[in-house]
């Protein structure tokens, strides 16, 4: 996974300009939370998932390339990652990691090297 990690796949159903904030997030093996923040910046689109009580309310960044389906009618986003992969991902702190190049590289390495 390279630069395509940061862009929505054409098959995802994502529509440019759509706000996904508040949508439910479904991992490949079940629900993981809601979208806390959504960024559709060119070259670095992502969602920040608020995992809620499932794993003690962490916020995690999921690159747009992992979004497999955006279901607008049911306000649900399905991602190509398991709950365990999301649980083990680095914490995201808004304001601290938004433009942190080292954090972005950490996310790239984490998702590129995950074991399925």
C-alpha cells in the first residue's frame, strides 16, 4: 500500500464533498465506533474513528484507502481492517498529529505491514 492508501477507491461509493462525520464504522469483523473527523484533503484523505467504550474511547486514524464502502442511506462506513488491527493502531491526537509527518509515516508503515 503506497500513495493509494490516502485516496478513496472509486468503488467505495465515497462522493467528494460528502461529510462522513458521525457515520458508524464497521470493521471486517464488526462495529468499531463512529467517525469523529473526516478529511478529504487531496493526497491525504482519512477518517478518525472514535472507538467509544469498545477500547476505552481512543481516536485512531484510518487512511481512506482502507474504506471499502460508504453507505450513505445507513450512515455507515465499512473498512478493510479487523477490530484487532484498529485496536492495535497508533493513537491519534487532534491538533498534535494532524500535520505531523512522522505520525503520517507511522500510520503508513502500520497499515502497509499489518498481518492479515
